[in-house]
């Protein structure tokens, strides 16, 4: 029998314990390029640990639907991970706090069009879960020689609803 999690809209305040919300809310921090380009400056805390560097990869994930069955979460102990959708489609974000090396109860959010996220280093999270095609994302994360993935499979799945 699965357990249920509601997924409210993503807000910077609710997501702060897990990472940064990347969007264009609020006024520009500055105007650049002869006043023709607004810049929202330094919106994410990138952290790649010792011996790592930033890399930009492109991901194409198969769209999923709600309700969504959550069986596993993962984390990256060596670096942060940012997901920037390359379309204006919302996606599902699932995170959990760390409780003694294992994830606590998951929390889910629905992004709105144009929002991306940056997961803090070591944050438990669900897999990339677009809700619409094409599911194409730019991902900024750690590139390095040491392992940077831990998975946790739940003994009972969770069901994420909208």
C-alpha cells in the first residue's frame, strides 16, 4: 500500500531547505547590454566539492503523469545539481531531508512554467520528472573522478498527487 504526498506549487521559501528556485520573479538585479537585458544575478549556490568542476549536460527525460509512484530517491554527496527546463513546461520536484544518512518523508512541488531548481549538495531528491514532452533540460552539476550518487529505495512506495 502506498503513502500519499500532495504537490503544491513550488515557492522559494518552501524549497529553501533543499535548494534554490531559479526563476525571473521580482525586479531585475541590474540592467546590462546597454540597458536592453535584465539580469537576475547569482540565483543559485553551486557547490562542487574538492576535486570537482562544473559541467553542463543536456537531459531528455520521458514525461510522467500524476498521480506519480515514488519508489526511490537519490542524492549527490559531492555536488549541487541544477535543472533548467529548455521549454516552458512545469515539472515535478520531489525532495527529502536527511535523517541519519537516509531520506526523511518526501516533499513534492510542482514548478510553474519557466522555473528551474538547484539542489544543494547532498539533498535527497526524486529523479527528473517532467510532466510534458519534450522533457529537455540543461543540467549543471559536478564532474569529477569520485562517485557522486547514492540511491535509497523505499520499502513502501509513495503516491504523489497534484
